């Protein structure tokens, strides 16, 4: 559903957003227990205390009353695969057999525009139901899959990033993307990148499935379109890392393969990053590349545990991804839940404030979109979510006994899911509301 935004709208609730990373700044967030968010023409005009702002509203503007709820910027998911929606929760012994058994046969169907569009519609509905207003999305090798996704996203006026997968070896013949793959990507960039709120991601699946020739051509495409995104996978699974070492013996590490081909830069997003070493994280920080941490997927496939302390030691840009369909939930709240447990198993602690930062401003920074999405900075696009701390009996009981903002956010992250999303707004328009 979607309702066109009026010129000025206002929303009364508790407000939370960030202007820095809580891991490195003790004053990283803005919290207004009785807050007012003012939106004009689909963008944030102001966010602050209700009593300080209500008098600035134009005559006749009555705030939407969400008191007792929490409004944050819309969640940003920086790594997931829309064609894998129908194969979520498919059992396997690990990443590589999972690809062969489920992923590749499922993706074959996306040469059919009708199937692709129906899947994209369901996928976007699920994201909005979970409060996710921006996602960085893998399509398939078929241009039809990209067209279907952007058509569906544009119809909803969503801020989305997506791209056609590039894959020309070590895959089934029916998905082998030969000489025309990079050219088709260029045509899609020309059509869709920066068209409305759509943005394009150049998308080599991962190093083993792209030949040296394709990686060279991909890097040249990225140089030709420097404000596009690059998305791929790195160091997800030990077997995969060993395979890359055999294919690229000259490279210092798996990540170094991408750097040698010129694919590390701002707006380059690398999924997983589990088995990186200190030098790898330092190279990510130096190049402005970002890691997308995918805890539910990594636990599901048994790939490993992301090392938050090692990444933070290098000041690597971090964000969270659901990685549907290896990930087992579209919910960023559930993704925070698993990220917290992964951090504990690695011997560190991930505060709830940090988790909400990673799902909002942290993701926007990782995408080089700070000021556009991820916060309530004046002029930012008005993408936001209304969270209900009483959405389930257990959440209501727990949040009736709070002593701090951290406890509230932690309860939402550990106990919340799609039911905690009261409403989702994109560009100032209501795009999802939870029905009783």
C-alpha cells in the first residue's frame, strides 16, 4: 500500500537516530522521549522534542500520534538475494553444496519476467513488513531479473540498490554469463542508475565464478561509472577460501584478489568477511570499502563468526545484512539478535545502540549515502519505521520494566521481529502498516 505524502506531515513518538558510531563516540545518538518528526515533500525537515517543534508546524497540520512507540530511520539491509526468496530455509551441509543443490536451480527461473516480477513484489512487501526501507540486492545473471526488481521498487518509490550477477565459470551452463554480461550491466546502469531513487550495483557473484577476463572487464565498468556500487562475497567459508587460493595463487588473500583487479573503493560492499586478517581489514578501511556482516546466514551454513573487535581495530566500515535466502529472516531485528550472539561467541559485546546504528546510519555510511538515508538529518529522505514495544505479550511484559534506553533497544533486538513493526514509511509515504 502507498499514500502520497502531503506537503508537511508530523509524527509524535519517541525518536532515536545517530550522528556517530557508538563504538567510538560517547555522544553518538539523539534521543527524544517525547519527540516530533517533521517531514516536508518527502524529506526530513526537523526532528527534536515535541514541545520545541510543535509550534513551528503550519496551521492545520496535526501530528500523527504514535506516543508509546519508537520511531527510527528505516532499516538498511546491505546484503541479500531476492531470487532466493523461495528457497529460504533449504537444508545443506555447507555453502558450496547449498549453491549447487538449491541456489543455481532456483535462479534459473528468473529469465521469465513474470516470475521475476511476482517474486520481486513479494520480496519488497516482506522487506517493508520488517521495517527495511533500503536494501542492496543481488538479482540473477538475467537482465529480466533486474528490470523486474527495479520496476517493482520504482512503483513503490523505494531507495533500492540492485544489480545483475556476473558469472562466467564454475557454474551451470544455464547460468553462464559470457561475453555479453558486462555489456548488459552497462545498459542496465544507463537505464536505472539514479533513475528516481534506484541505484545500480555492479555484481560479480564471487571470485571463483568470474574469470580473470570478466573481473578485468568488471573493474573497467566500475571505473567508467565511479558512483555505482560494487557488491560481491569474500571469505565466507573455509572451503571457499581454499578454492580461491588455488585459483589465484599469486594473491596474498581472498580479498587481495579483488584489490588486484581494482574492485576495492568507496561504495564497494563485501558480504561476510569472516576469515579476513588484520591486513585485509586495514585494506578495507584504507580503500573505503565496507563489510556487510550476515550473522543468520553464517550460523545457518556454519561458515564462521564475524570478528567485530578485529574489524573495529582497523576502523572498517560495517553494516548488517540478512543474506536471504541463506539468511533465515528478512527482519533486521532478528539479524541484530544473531549479531549479538556472534559477538559474544567471539568474546566481545555488541550493545543495542551499536546494533541500531549498524542498521541505520552505519549502513548509510558504508554505502556512502550519509545525509541521504539512515538518519533524521534535515534534508534526508524521510524513510522511517515505527516500532511497537508492546507488539507481543512478552515484549510488553519486558518493556514495562525498563531502566534505560539501552534496555529498550536490547529488548526490541532480542525479542522483536516483523510483529514489532507498527508502520513503515518511505519518502514520507506510508508503505506498510501492521493490521490487528
